[in-house]
């Protein structure tokens, strides 16, 4: 159904973006064949990689590809975990990496306008320079703004401040026809027609290519403090979370982390976690505008934790100490990456999280597979890591391939079934991509998927834009 | 065992330092201040010695009222007492001045001690002179840049870093020790510790009370200019076929960089 890429089309592409921004060299193309998902069997090489530098160029590329019926897969930082930016049908990978400009910081509206290729590691410092605050914080700072919006990413701070969707006010989008549309604007309110802006957020590059975004910022909280709370057992740690919510205590983030992955990451980074007590930790980050508020909030949190048998409450409250704690938390993924098959991204109602994690532990024992599970305890988003190894006496012991290969699929199914029973979804913040596509019907009914197919056809009648993602047409 | 630890309030090492060129000082607005990291090793070591041998840990800092925050932190870590020696002079970079104030305090008001612990240097001024000056003024044995410390009875053994090796030094108490990274892993405060520290009084001693005459502290050092270090230039990229690029690199290393 797609046409092959011809030399003539490559020449056209070179005319649009310039010779050096069209990559045909197989050795260089291979970098554009995968994202962060570990199994190489989903990787697929593009026929050509094109690096655009402006919205106009994106428009001309899409209009050409639409006419020639060549698939186009948009690509940002490629930090995704489910194959969303893998060019599954070959064709063109359209990399937005050169479109990395901050267009405007609007102090009066407290908004920032950024191009899709701005990396988070460049975005946050710019926002902070203005004394402002962008609350969502997806784990990988090499992610780019466009991708973060296209997956509706979240991160640890969603408990108090919500996910990326809550902060996007306007988008410039190029449709598969090449038409450029502007959705929303520097607006706090809009009840004007169907909300295409929100349809675009989380659409994983299947409806249009996001080239520019207007993003709401908040005044920066005056101070933050991280509490590190060890528990003898996981159940007490997780049971603390609904207690906090029931008492209307609203920290910035609540993470639960087992000790084994902390120890592995301490070794990996040669840094030290604040405590060696217990078997599980809660990491609770509080923000406040005065020291009195901060003390009151942390004392309330501590009291509830101690009632639930916490062993102590350790504090990191200057930037370098907090940085050290957060670095260990955020590098767990890298420390165990070599042994990770897949990171699940199940989101359940917050009150269900303890039961779901209990089920994960049962499945881990049934299948004799290591399933380190940690995540955003207070927003219901659980990251179970399916490992091709077991963890014994402080060491990671790899499993033979034939062993984990059979188990992977079964473990996925078991956990997705449990997710469905608890009224959850299979992705809280990573998206569906290719990897979770077969399981979409576990949690969405056929009618809904059918409506989604209809929307896809309306936006992209030739199905050239990131084909084969989320669902099959 | 009566241990005194001397600590300084410094900008957080994560801070971006901006300079006011008119006053030749750093702009404090928006900066976070912390206990100087090397001093934190000194506090931790004092606490560990106390836990093993008993005794009392008192923490001192010379500085303005704002210095209380880091003294509170030391109390939260577990120090028994903290004393603020109030000096509103701000950052003078004058190590001799600080050493005079400390040794005055130790000669007149706080004369009972077995061990004086310092960080090997403060972060920011980084002069690494105060511990040795104090030791000289009080005529005490001293070991600097210590990575291991053992106290037994009225003597001690310390390992200190020297170029390419470690030196073992034995000494009699009382003595001055300055702490280097690696001496220990400073503990994190507990919330309970922080809240208890908040309620604790920190006595304030003025320079007058210590009997220091202003002319004794006349500046021994003049600050003429403060500048940020030059911005590091970005690296050079040699783009060519691998065999050609390697040749160009070798040529560059030989002729321009003169390293091979």
C-alpha cells in the first residue's frame, strides 16, 4: 500500500532540507531504527532520515510524502519505551532535532513557546532562569518537547500538578496533507468547538506532526524537601499512600522503591542513598512557600508514615543533597537497563495500587522471574520491570534466553489482566506504540477503538503518518 | 572527649554564582547556602567519635545571623551544642582574620577541648589556611587532609593524603584535624532531628565579648578584583574519513597541542 522511496523523491527531499540533512548512509540510519525499548526485534531501519529546520520544511516534506504515499515517522529524542518512533513500515524518519529553539518566554501570560526539538535538559534551565516552573518531569531529560506532548508524558510530579496535557495551551501542527494548523493559543479557557488540541496530545505522531508548542508555566515554589522513608515491608510503605491522600496531604511526588534496585544503583553511580534500613523506601517530595508550611507538611507526612510502621524519616533539603537522592532514583533504569526486557506502565486507580503490586509479586514468584516494581505511588502509575535475570544475594544473575522468552508474554498478560480488573489502563505515560498495540483491546472497547480508527482516517486518509502504531487500521 | 567542630556557611555547590563587579562580591540573592561539604565530614567524624567514645560535640561558626541555619543543620545531624560567633564582616576571604577570632575564643571562653575538627578548606574561598593557622596560634599538633582518624586515650592516629601515597601520623591530644572527602559518609538528618534542632537555643558570642580589639582584625588581605573563571571553549571536531581524520588528529596533537 506504500510506494518505495525513489531516487527522485530523495532528490526532492534534499532540495527541501539541504543535502547534508538527508541521511542515506546505512551506518548512520541505524541510529534511527529504534527507541529505548530493549528487544531488537521491533527495530526497523528507515529508507531515509530527513532533518527539518522549520515548519515550512516539515509541511513540504509531508505534502511530498502524502503525494508519493511514502510513510513518515516523526522522531524526537527517541527516549520512548514502546517503539513509538520506530519506522515500522520503513520510509522517511523525520527528525525534529534541529528545531530546538525557544521561541519566546512570555512573562505576562506565564507561557513559553518552544519548538518540538527542544530537549528537556535545555528546557528546564531556561524556565528556571525566569523564576518559573514546568511541573511535569518525565524521567529522561534527553526527551524532546514534541515527543513529550505526543505521548502525554507524566513523571513523578504528576501527583500534585498533573501530566503534560494539563500545561499545553497551544500547538502548531502539520497535517499529513502539508497543511499547517494552529490549535489553542495563549489561552486559559476555550469552549470553542471540538478540542483538537487535546486530541493531538498523546496521539503519538499518528495524526499530525507537532512543530511548536505554547506551554503554561507556574511560579516557582519557594522551597522543596525530599523525605526518604524506610519501611520493613512493601505493604506498609504502599498502604501509607492512600492514608496521605485521605488526609488531604498533597506532596509534589510520592515514589516507592525497593531496596534491591537502590543498592544496584548505588553501586552503579558510586553514590550513597540516605538510609540502609528496611526493605522498601518511600521517597516523598514536598514543596511549600514558607519554612513554616514546609515543616508543618513534613511533620504531617512523617506522622502518617510512622503510624504505618516507617522506621525513620530522613531529610534531604538543600539542592545538592536532593540532587543526589533524585539522581539515584532517576538512574535506576540505567543501572538495570542491560537486564531489562520491558518496562510496563500500568496506571490503576490510586487506591488499587497496593493490591496490584501484590499481584506483581505473586506473578514474580509463580514465574520465577525478577519483576522489580517501583513508581509513582500516589498517582497510581506502576512501572514493573520485566527482567531477563533474577536477583540473588545482592547479585544480578542472567537467565537463559529460552527461559525468559516464554515467560515474557505470559507475565505481560497476567499483569494486564490484573490491570483491567482494577479499572486501570495499560499505559499511564509512555504510550502504546508498537509494543503495547496487541493489548489495547484489553482495556478499550471495540466501539472506542473503531472511533479512533475513524479519526485517524479523517486526519490521514493515506495512512502515511507513523503507520502501524496504537492500533491497526 | 570534648570535641569542637568549626564550620562555615557557603553557597550550595549546585548554585550558579553571579558576581557584582561594583562591590567585588557574589550576589547572594537567590543563592542557597549550605554547610561547607568538607565541614560536613568534620561534623560526621565528631559524631562518630562521640558515639564510640562518649563525650560532647560543640559546633562553632564565625559569621552573621544567617549562619544559624547551618548550625541548626549540625544540631539536626546530632551535635550537642552550637555556638554562633557573630561577625558581620561578611566574606572577607581573610583566613588570618577567621583564625584569630577562633583562637581568641579558644583561649578565652571555650578553653576545655580535646579535639578541634575542621573541613580541610571551605568551598568558595578555598584557602585551606584556617585550621593550620589556629593550630599555630594555639601551639597544637595538627594533621591536615585526613582520610582516616582513630582516637585512643589521649593520642590519635591519622592517615593523610600526600602525593601518590598516604602518610600515617600519630599525635597527642588536644590536636587540630582537617577533614578530607573519604573520611566518612555524612549522615542525612532525620526529620525528628531537624524539629528538635529548631527548638534548641543557639548562644551568640560577639567579638567584643571575646575581647577582640577591632585593630587586631585589620585586613591582612586586599581584594582587588573578582572574576568568573574563563568559559571553557567547546571541543574541536575533526570531520573526515576515519583514516584522514586520524592523520589530522595526530597532526593537531603534535603541532598545535604539542602533547605528542
